[in-house]
């Protein structure tokens, strides 16, 4: 080895070391800006179930009280679609041998659902329809955010991650439809 090649060896070694350390550090930063603890798959299942149940609970009154036929049909579809989603989720959880675990996130979601349900009970007619549709838009936007930012990235089990990805597609379709109906209301 000649002396001319020797000076390149040390800087190259330093550069490789820095790259390795940087890449190793990135593996530790899967959720770099979140102060929230990583959710377990059991907690994720409970949150997903809570999201689905919230849609059912807020839509049942609309099936009875909505004055607009499109709103009533949408509400009925929310009940039936989200009941099917709960069944699908429970099947995936059983096959993955996971039991839903209540957590702070699901408790907060339940509280929001209860607040919306109480608000809907006080309204009638067109006011009810508008409030319900605005609430559905908000709930579906929150569900998409929760799926994208927390649930899907945190899911460790492939079956659960697959379910959440499918659920995201359905939630997005519902959101598009809810916005369309809300804009058509008088």
C-alpha cells in the first residue's frame, strides 16, 4: 500500500461510520414527533372498534329522525357498513388471537360520540340533517387522521394492518359521500 492511498482511508471510514449511525438512528425514530406511547395491537383493535361503534351510535337516531331521504339512507348505510366492519374486525382479532384492550384513545372517542348523540337528540328537521351530516364529516375526518397517523403505522400484526387499510378505504368513501350530501342540503 502506498502512502498516497492512506489519507483517503480514514475519512472514508469516518463517512461510513456516520452513515451507519444515522441510519441506525432513523430506525429508532418511527414516530419521531409523537409524545404518545406506541399502541399495542390489542389497543388498536379497541380503537378501531370504538370508531365503528361511534358511527353506529350516531347514525341510529338519524335513521329515525332524518327529514331528508339521502340523509336517512346514508345513516342506514353507516349502521349496516360499520356493523359489518365490527364483525370483520372481531374475526381478524380472533384469528390473530388478540383481545381488544380499552385505552385512553378509545375512551376519548367514546366521549365524543356521546356528546354528538346528545346534541342530535335536541334537534329536528333540516337542522337535525345538517348537524348529523356535519358530525359525520367530522367523525370520518378524525377517523382517517387516527388511521393514518396512529393506527396503521403502529399496527404490528399484518392481519390487523390489512384490516385497518381496508377500513381506511371505506371511511374515505363515506367521507366523500357525506360531503356530497351535506353540500346538497338546503
